[in-house]
C-alpha cells in the first residue's frame, strides 16, 4: 500500500489522488492537465454544472450582506425566499421547509419530526420506524439505522437503533421470486405485513427512497408501488417519509421524484443538488397540516443545529433554483433522459456481463453480472465495479460505483451527469463505457 503524504485524513487511503484544479460545465481538470467528464456529478450532486458564476455571485453578495444569523434569533430574507421557491415546485401540501447541511442530517431530522408529530397528536406510543433493505439514507447513527446497506451497517451494528426493514422494489432480484405485474407488487404489500407483525399502534413512519440510489444503482419502483404504500400508511395512521436527497431537485425530470407517482409524502428530504454542490445544504419538507399540529401543541420542533437555516448556503440554493427555472433544466432532463437511456441500451444491452440497464431522467444504473442467464453476480472480492471505474477514470470519464446489490456481492455503476451536458457529450460517455466494458470484462 502506497504511503499517503500530507496531514489530511483522506476518504481514499490506498492511493494518492490527483488534485482537482478547475472545473467548468461538465469537465474537471487536474493539476497535471488531465480532463475528466463528470458523468456522475460527483456523488450525484452537481446538477447545474461546475463553475456557475450566478451561484458564486449570490454567495459573495450574501456573505457581504449577512453571512450568519442564528435561526433562533433571526430569520433572513434569503432563507424565507428559498423555502417559498421550493414550495412553489413541491407537490400540493408540502409547504414548510427546514434547512440543514447534509442528507444524513435531513434524514435524522425527518425521523425525529415524525416522532414529534405523533407526540403532538397525542400518540406517544408511536416510535418505531420501518425502512427497506438495500436502501441508503446516510451515515450518521440514526440514518445508518434506517439504511439497508449491509457493508455500511456491519461495523457499527451494536450502536444502531432497532429499525424494521422490508424488501425493496428490486424486480431484477425479487425477494419473493415473482415477476411484475403478476406479483401484484408484493414488495409494497410487505409493508402491511411488517406493520401488523410489529404492532400497528407503535409504528411512527415508513421511510423509502423515491428512486433507489447508490445501493441499488438507480432502480425506479414499479408503477403503482407508492400508491399502495401511501394507502397502507393512511390506513394505519403512519407517516410516509420519502427520501429524495439523491433523486430530487430535477434529477428524474420532475422537480420532486414523487411527482412521477402522483403521491404526496408527509415528509420529504432533499439535499445534494439543492445547492448544485457549491455549499453543503439539505432540507426537510413537511405538510402544512403537520406543521400546524406541531405548532399548536408545542410551538417548536425540538431539533436544531449551528448551521441550520444558514443564509449563505440558502443563497447558493436559491441561485441554483433560479438557474433550474431560467434555463428550464428540469424540462431538459425530462427530454434528454430517455435519450441517455437509449444510448446506454443500444451499446450495452447485449453485453455478456450486463444484466440490466435502468433509470429515469439523468439517473441511470448499469448492473454487471458474472453469468447473465442466472443473474449470478461477480464475487465481491473480484472488485469488478472498482476495476470498471478505474478504467473509465483513466479514460477521463467519471461515474459512480455501486456494490453489494446481490447480498454482499454484486457490481454496478451510475451515470448521473449535470443537467447542462450536451447530446454529443452523452454520446461520448456512452461510447467510453462500451469500450471499457469490452476491455475489462472481455
């Protein structure tokens, strides 16, 4: 293992990473002059492109105007305006937004908010959370307890809170061995079974990614899934939390991914692209009726944070929303997203080791297998996803790795570019992926 110089505790500890020097549009350049097309927006964060002067100016102006005001002492126009901008695009009823710094923080806050809504409603017995296996909700302890990604949970198992998990909507590897639509979406009906087994009177909320992200490599739920989930939650008086930290803010071709299923959650989490990756920002959206219940019962949400409702982060978020609106980037994703899917399928669908190509908007996943017929995964120790990623990186193409889809085995990668990518650049990415798979998995 190579020695890592300097004083930084890096995310990657087995090699010295290149230094990113500059970034514009969909391209990043390192200190050696090598250029990389950012076909994943980093960690599916950069939506309006790198180096946007409009966001830089908004942040600059806000710093000079009012860079910090504690949210228990002041509100600020920019935070108020960002909340209104989000409400203008949100599904009907989601009218209140609470701002934090990271997706993990937003999930933690959402879980606590659901509990407090029940307390304010006179139902203190409701505390238990239900989630899904193969989900990703963050790495703080509460979010990690909700998460269903095995590799991230195992080291901290004794520290995690008890959360009930049900199978995800993952038709390629259905937990019940069924096929859609004859399955009648049994994975959604599993929620009712879990509620009955746990005890309906103690369940607080069900949390789910609207479109499965990094852990299942961009797997949209089957048609009707969230309609069933919503009906079950309503029947048992359980709050529905939809996690859109990755798939929200236009990534699927709608402002909120839940708009594809015409389902309105009680609570929603957003992050990543909300400020285009410029500053750390996330948000929890909640229905107005729940906000009023909480306000009348206790006056405030027992939660907080030094950097919640931060005016400079909000300025970056408001400028990002402005660019999405002005340049009609969400509509652009809806238009070009299907084209991206076609390009990937035309080049990769017949590959011996490609099991599935799925996605929506600018969020697509390619799942790799050792044997296509039985969907037999590569053993994890072969590190196929890492080898494919490294080969693409050498060619100057950045994608996002996904592993552990089939138990603890399984390999995939995501393509989720900034919304400003051109059609020629999409073709370049698809061609590069085809070439790399042919070489690495020959």
